[in-house]
């Protein structure tokens, strides 16, 4: 725990952070669009609370008010000089708001944020243990509220990114499995079709095959009979006795 001047400095830093947050929450339309579309936005915007710039503990009424204000600010109708980028920014805001309206998805987002905070707290605790073991001061940079907040922010963003990567990998795997199952289904259907066509053709030509076989047998018997007649030996005449 900090005491004396250090504690006063920490409080001052915390108030400064709040002032910065308040300033950022009323950025101009262009600044908000730039914020929502900045490099790496695909990962920054995974945190719906970050997109809406609202505290995770905010009430539903506060959430609705914040969404209304921000959506108006970045709406394409209000930014006709840059409608395409405004539309993308508006979609990011709308997506974040709808996600937080879903209790289950909101809980997942809160779980990630809490996990990030707990991880940083654990790392701070480990740092202090090592400092104590080394006989050094137990002060760490995360004692500064701004530094602590930044550490939590970075860790939270990392967790959101890891979950998104896993989600995409799982989605790609499921898509591959569905594609393979579909290909096997099509192959099985084509095989069954070929077998039905073969069976149908076999049935339709059966009478013809039977007649052909009978004619073949009849010709064979006729030829055999003819050959026997041709090879019949002449009768031997009995010699007359004198």
C-alpha cells in the first residue's frame, strides 16, 4: 500500500485518467471514426466496452444513452463527407451494443475483463514476492493507477484476441468438416444413382438377353444335329454265302 506523497500522487493520476476518459468520451465525429477504425481495430473492437467507451459496471440505462450518443456521432448521415468509413464505425458500435444486450455474451465479455484484471494482480503479487526475496522496495509501476489500467487493458485485449483466434480456428474446422460431410453425401448420392441406373438398365435388357441366349442354344442344338446326320456311317452290306 502507498502512503504519504506516493498515495497523493496515485490519487492525482487516477483523477487525471478520469478526466482523459471524460474527454475521450466526447470526441468529435471524425475522431470517433478514426478511433474505431484505427490500425488493429479488428482486435481492439473485440471488447464491446472499449468500443462504446463505457465502464463494465455501467447500468443498462447508461449503456443505452451511451449507444444513442455514439451512434448518432458516427452515423453516415452525420458524416456525409466520409460515409463509407462512418458506416463501418457505426456497424462496430451497433455490434458492440447488441452484444451487451445479450446477457450471456455480456457475461462472457465481463469474464474476459475480470480474467485480465486478475492476471495483472497476480503478476503484481509475483513481482512483490521477488522484490521482497531480493530485499528491495516493494513498490512496482502498477501501483500507479494509470499503469495498472494500461496493464489490464493490454492483457484484456490479448485475451480477447486469443479467444477470437480460437473461435476462427474452430469455425474453420467446423466448415471443413461440413464441407467434407457434404462431399461424402454427394458422392454417396451419385453412387446410389449409378447403381439404380445400372439396375434399371439390367432389368430392361433382361428379356433381350434371355431371348439371345435361347436363340444361341437353339442354333447350337440345330448345328449339333446337322453334324450328327452328316457323320452317320453307311450301312454295311452282309456278304452272301455261296
